[in-house]
């Protein structure tokens, strides 16, 4: 069997004119299994986090706002697509910190399948950090296009953020590698070719 992943529109999701030093971005629904509180805890002095997503659980959103009090965190709960792409492209790092066990102590059997937003960020030339949850580690090549870390740990995310935030050249190189990986494996043309190849091999 071969796993054929979804694709991303690389004409729409593409690198922007410049990175904003210290900008870390999260994009996704604001639900407990996303583990955003651990990312908030991980943001170091001198960096800033933009959390983009609609509020689907008010109690969880209140928890995140409380966790972010006094920290360099901005919540964007409504944004046009072009603004989202601008933020993805200008980020120094993108993080998807999904967890198996949420802040209420509830366990999620499969919190992430692929994490399409990882592909969108990578297509924008941004290196990514994801947790070792669901299918996400199959998207990110550790040390080349980003880092895969254990879930539910602010300090672990902070340790992965440090080399990218402290070394913009390394972050830029990994972002370029991420874009190239998407162009090679995750365009809709590449997905279609894989589907056709699979049908031919099964024939």
C-alpha cells in the first residue's frame, strides 16, 4: 500500500517578500486537541506569537487568553485568506502543537491526520515544528524542513524554536527546503501522478 497525501496550491501559498524576525505563527481551529497552550508557554523573550483561528470552544479560548496574559501573543480570530497567507509567509517559524491529551485531561485517539496547514506553511517557505501526533511526522523531515517534537511540552517546543529564531539564515534555508519538498511531493499535480501510478501498478 502507498499513502497518497493531499496537495496544496503552490501558486496561492508561496513565499512573501520578507520574514518578520521573531514571528511565530499557529493556524487552525481553536480546540483543546490543538495544544496551543504549550506553544504559548514556549515563546521566548524577543519573539512573538500570532494565533490564527476561529473560536470553537469558548472555555478553551478563555484558557488560552489567560495563559497568554502578559506574554507576546496576538489572537486573530477572523482573517481573510490573503492575510492568512501573508502571516504564514512572513513567519520565521510555523508551529502545530497538537496533543493526544487535552487541557481537560481528555484523550484524543487521532487529533491530527495530516495537518494540511503544515503544507500551506511549507509552501510559503516557512520551516515548521509539529508534534509527533497522527500523520504529521510523515510530512516534516526533521532537521531539514522543520522539527518533530513530543507533544504536550512547552519546554520541548521552546528547544525546537531556539535554533530557528536564533539563526535566521538556518531558518531561511529550512524554509526553502520546505518549499522545495512541497513542490516535489505535495502539489496537486504530484498527487494526481501518484494516483495514476498506483492505478497502473494495480492493473
